[in-house]
C-alpha cells in the first residue's frame, strides 16, 4: 500500500523520549491521535490559565501540575508502546515525516501568532504603577508596528502602519540595551516639546495633570504616594508622585535634544522617535534618563491587561 508501512513496531524508548520532549508527537508516533489532541490541549489550557490568573500561587500550582503531566505522558506512552504488536498498519502521521510535518505546523502557527500578531508579556517592575502592577500579564498587539521578533529573537523590521499615539502603553527594545524589553507610556510624539517642571508634564505647553486623588499606598516600600489623574489627548490615567524626590535622580548626563536647568527638564522629540515615561514618576527609568525610543524599537502596543491576584 502506498505510503504505509506494516510490521514495524514502535519502540518504547522512542515513545518515552518523545513524551518528554513533546507528548503530542509521542502519541502520534504511537497512532493514538485522540491522546495527541488531549496532550496538546491540556498544556494550552494551562498556559491560558496562567495568563488570565497571574500570581505566585498560580505559577507554583501550574508548575506542579505540569510536572505531574509529564509523568502521566511518559507512563501512557510506555503503556501504548508496550501494547503494540508490530502488526498494525501505521498511518502516515506516525512516520518520521508525519511527525516532522506536525511539529513544523505547530511551530509555524505559534511563530506567526507571536511574531506578527499578538504576544504576551509580563510586567517586571513597579515603574508603571498604579496602571500596571508588578507581575501583570499584557497582551501586546504587534501587527502594524513592523517589529518582527519573539522570545528574544529578532527576525527583521517591516514598514510600520499603526500610528503610535500619546497615552499608548508600548513595549519596546530598550535603546541602551536592545536585549532588554521595557514597558512605558508614550508622552511625546516627533516634534513635540516636553517640559517636566514641578512634577507636571507639559506637552507643547499644555499641562497634562488633572485632579488630585486619594493617596496610594506603595505596599513594597510601605509609603504613601500622591496620586493624580493625568490626561494625554483622549487617554486618562493615574500617576504617582513622591513630592520630595527631585525630577531626575542620581543622573548628571542629559539626553541629546534635552536640557536640565534649575530642576526644569525639557526636550524636543526628534523625528521617528518617542518620549516615554512610567506612571510611577519617581520610580521609573525612562526618557528623562536615557533619551528617546526610536520608532523601529517599538514592539507593539498593550491592548489587554490582567493584574496578578495576591
């Protein structure tokens, strides 16, 4: 029969190794596609759960479940392999080329999603508090920004078609060290004049700070911070201020296109660049210190946020 081999018994050791590396491939190799689907969907469900229910307890619980599943997959793969007689007709997907095709299909599908469409990120610091707390999960829109990358691998750049707007929370390659990923809010667009005076942000002469709100308790440092409503174009958000802190801390170097005199920091944003700041103004390493974000460094825009549960 064309494309079908008979009398080749699946080997236990191959089934076990495949179950450790990729359980779906192990079950395809053993010609049990139902279990291949189950072993693909269960980890996918766990990954989705970890995104929508972030937190240390969730991570620990899912870690235990993941290790338990590996043991289950190994046990099942060994049992299925031991039950094989070598007399069964092996379909194409249980042969090496079928397994290779299945692995390639999944890899390409996931790669296309993460490189060109959407990618999850986790907030590593408190620089964007109170909007984004440490440990929050973000879903970042990548299409339209021309930054083709995922998981630290860069695959090139394309023409950006999505407009970056004031107030957007963007993820980008840190200009100082592109291997690091930063998350900040866009305050200034190309050609804008940004002035930071008395903890007020002025964009082209317009003060963005609004009403003062109830104080915010920084649970990590156990201090109260002043909280204000800020408006950037149509985007309203809260910012945190520590009144006694200087506008710029422990930094003498001033970025190009900027000046800092008498505690007044001002910049003119150059072409194809953005001025970004953290919402936690006195605990954020941002454009006040290292300068502007080049347009080609923008990975994408945050479109969905899931805060951690404590």
